[in-house]
C-alpha cells in the first residue's frame, strides 16, 4: 500500500452541524461577520487573541475551535 492510498482511505466525511465557529458566523450582524472572517484569515492574530475578543463581547468560542476552523479541520470543511 502506498502512502497516498493509506491517507486516502483514512479520510472520513464529516457529517452533522457546522462547528461552533460555523454556527456563530451566520448569527452575527453582517459587519461583525465580515470582521470575524477577516480576523480568522489573518494569521497575525492568534486564535487565543480572537477568543479573548469574542469572550469580551459575550461570545463563547474556544481557541481550539477557532484553530480547527481556520485550518479547515472542522465539520464546516465538509459542509461549506
């Protein structure tokens, strides 16, 4: 078995609802949604920094969830 074959076989489709970040984004006003999307795309900002800002605004999303969403390693990567 080649490495490519082994890696292809271990990929399982993600099913279900979006991740915490994916669930939050559509609930935000358009300007906040765009600002958060820009922040997630800007890797000068750490996920921990974004988490602190969200927490200060009363939004609960962990740095881990933010990191997975940024890496496209969450449920959203299969549904978006």
